[in-house]
C-alpha cells in the first residue's frame, strides 16, 4: 500500500479501481465504429490508447462478460451489448412508435429512410430502411452524422433552444465537400426556413449526388425529440415532392410517440 492509500478506506479504493476498470472498458468499446467493426489486438491497442497488456487483459474479461467477441482472432462487439442496448428507451419507445411510419414512408418514396436523434453535436442514426436501393456511403444504424450539415440535424435544430443551436454550431463546421455550408449565418438561414415549410433540406453537403429531406418528431411535452428523413440521389429526392410526404409521416409519428409514453 502506498503512503497516499494508507488513509483511504477499502470502499474508496475499491470504488477507484472499479471506476478505472470501467474507463478501460469504455476506451476499448470506443475503439470500434462503423469503419472498424473488427480489430486485431494490435489495432485495438492503437485505437484505444491503453498499454498492450492492459488491453489484452481487459478485453479477455470483456469476452467472458459477453461484451466482446473474438472470432478468428479479431475482436468485435459482443451480443450481450446488443441485448442491453435494445432495452434503451430510444429503442423501446421512440423506434417502436415511429417504425411503422418509417416503413410507410419508404413504401411511398422507395428511397432510404432514416430516424435520428441529437447526440451532442452529432445525429445518432437510430433506424434505417434501405430496401433494394442500398446507399453504402450513408451511416449505418448506431452511426453518427454531423448535425450542422444534415437534414436530420437541421430538422431538430430548427425547433431547439438557442443554447443547443449555438453549442452545435460552435463545435465546428468543417466542410465535407465543396458544397457544405460552413458558416453559422448560412446554417441559421436554413434553420429559419424549416418551420414555414415543415421540413429541412440538405443538398449534397455530405455526399455529392445525394440529397436529403427531413422533418421533426415531437414528444409528449411538445419538445422536438427526433427527426425522420428520406435520402437518395438528388435527381430522385426533390424537396418539393418528398417534403410533403416526409412532413406527414413525421406528424403521424409525433402523434404515435406522444401517446405511447
């Protein structure tokens, strides 16, 4: 025991060790994303920033808990985490309430439909329906997209508090391509236009040739809770045609979500 630990109770020391262990597990889980679904030990060490021995020991413990899996020598997220994630309110309440309207919207537009929520300065994709026209350049379920240059983000921000908007825009607006709006004034103009027409638009700001139209979903308190969108080739996703369908789907989803909670 070190001199600094002599005056520390066993409970406090145990709590410190537990927190440290949770932080190591969080660092390992944070190493995975849509582009890194499976990692070798060396890649996991490089991405999580922990010492190799610590990474190996912690990862083995996580495998025993079902948090990680290791088929053919590559680490990946375990099924137990999927089971736990399915219990989150965003899955049980929002997704289940909105899913029928996402399916109806996909049937009507025959383009990719997404459901997203604001998570910091990003949009977390909660659900996605692609049908027979997959768009691999788009984020998968559980992935994130910037809020400032996505229709999903703008549909939510247009009905958010000023503090929330400022926090998102002040977090940085790097260009994703030459068409990305990167000035605060330009993005705010886009947000201001949303309530009058009922939908937000993103014109090839994330991917050249791909456009998106989104509308907000409101919760039982009347506050904006999420947004749904249609995304596809610019020639097919025209705001004047897709917008009314997206707005109607979002309004129906809002009613269903508000009465479910």
